[in-house]
C-alpha cells in the first residue's frame, strides 16, 4: 500500500495537479483502490464517509481516460443528488486542469434544454442523477454507446427502492462490456445481492468493515419523551456555545420546516440553514455554500439530501430523529470527525425509536453512551401533529346493498314501461284502441 501519492503510477500531469492542490498522502481506501481500478476489475469499495472515496475513483479514471475526437462520454458517474453532482464534478475538474479532458454534470430541477446544449458540445466524463440521465437519452442528446466505465457513488442509496427502477432502466441503455465501480460507506445484504445479479464477480475493497463507526467520533444519546422536549434540549445544547458547526438530521421535510421555524422563533440570533428536496436548486446551493463558509452555523437536513454535502469541519452531528435504516446512521455521523479530526454525534431518542437504535448498535458492534437529561430541561406535554396517536374508528355504516338483484319500491305503470322495439302503425293502433282498426266495405 502506497504511503504517498508520489508512489502512484500516475502521469506527470496528474502528479502536478495533486501537488498544486496539496494532496500528499492517500487515505486507506484511495491506496487500496488505485491499482484494482487501473486493472479494469469490477470494484465494490466500502469506506467511511469522509475518507476520500470520491478521489479513490477519480484519480485512476483520470489516469486512464484519453482524449476522444467524437466527444461522447466515456465515463458515466451516477449519484443520488444534485449537490453530489456538483461536488464530484469539482473534484474531476480540479485534478484535470492540465489534461485535455472535459467533465460535465447534469441533474433535474433545471432546464433540460440548457443541459442538452452543453452536453452536445462534448464531454469525456459525465456526472448525473439517474432521472436526468435517462431524460437526456430519450431526448436524443446523450449517446451511451461509448461508455467504458460506470461509477455508482453512494451505491446503497442508488439501489434502494427510490432509485432502483431508474438504475435498472439506465443499465439497459449502457453497453454490456464496461467496468463497474461502486462506492459506499455501508453495504446491506440486499444491495450485495443486486450487485451480484447485475455485475457478477466484483473485487471488494474495505477500508473499514461496513457499519463500523469512526474511532474519533464520540457518540452520546439522550432519552426524550417527545419532539417539543427535544427542541427544548436542542436549544440548551446550542446555547452552551461549544458547537461551532452542526448538522441536524430530521426524518421528513415537513419536520425539517417545523424545527427550522421553531429555532428561528426561540433562537433569533442563531444563523440557521435548511435543505431538503422541496427547496429549489439555487436555494439549496446557496444554503450549502453559506454553511461551508461559516455564514450559518447549523444546517438542518434530511438524509437523502445530506449525501451530497461535503464539509470538512463539522463539529457535531445531531440526530433529531432516528434514521429509517440503521445504515443511514453511519452516513450521518460520518459528516463529523473527518480526515482525522475529532467529532461528536448526539442522538435524541424517544421510546418508539429505541428498537431502531438497538439495530444501529448491533450493526456497529458499538454501544452509544447514554447521558442523563439536564435537571432544568423543560419537559413538554404537547405533541406535534406527526406524534398524535392514530385512532382507528370501527365502520358502523350499514353494508351497501347489492344493486344487481335490487327491485323498485313499486311496479311501473304500463305507459311508463319503455322498450327499444319499434312498433308498426298497426301495432300502435291495436295498443290505442285495444282492437284492430280496419276499414269497412264501401257502400
């Protein structure tokens, strides 16, 4: 395993770019992945968030990709969020400043015609979200015949139920002969089965066992009765003043808005940002930019959106709610304690969330330290709408009659009985006079 990037078998131009951007020593995942990806194997990389997974595949890809006259993409990188598109494109562009390689990014929520025009000018490496990539293929702008390498970043999220159909559609659009490169912080058995079915044999590279928490992150938890009490505790923790940069994870977009509004009302001097999929593109980009620069000290986020946020100096991660899946917890806490720095993860746990946290501890093989609530914590007896108990009412309505055999309350009068048969004039006369109408003999 190489201890320095200088030991990598890279072209001189890439060594120059690494030096200019201060990359000296590779992380474990970067060192282990380089030669395997360079050899052309299908790769399944597992490493904690914050250990440099993006550079682990960017570097060997840039060392392989050569200028092509047709300017159709040779490398396709698929990621779950537009924020992650921007982040990955930035890394490619940083290291390819002195290379004749063009990298472009595409994502939903913006004008497809504008992106189609940019893509029509040519790109060697294309980074995008699944839905927009499929749209561009149907639009006739994206030609996938020349794709030699497919990268699935955050592959566990890409292959979950929310993205699986799109990913399967995308697979059908790609050449069968290609190298598949997959990276994530966690790997579930379901995802491993899908990878085996789709890609066959892969080389698994682990910088740490899946589900192992970073050693330099302290993990503590408070037992709380409800969300408003969580907010009261959150206010107390923040006002202590030892949390310079916080990522606050919530379970839903609606709850994210509620928490944001409550903090704005009760902590008016606090610089807070919020990001979820209901926010428009420019708002999300500006919010992340403000958080990175330090203009905001707290960022409220949902799980899927947070996958695209890369901030090195997050001091604390606070789990306002338990994640939907235990593996998501690993992604959450990996936002702090990055690149060897110390980090802190705090979880606020209600009784209903205890089972989820038991699964998280089982996954990590690590017990989260429980902390006593402050004596002066105000315990609220008010419940949010999402916490209200659901009351199931028994249906007391009479059963609906089967109208197929139903009859009217009384018989219709003969004159109201209608048929579709057309009567002759003679028949009409018989009905009217109750006997045939004939002409008598002429006299």
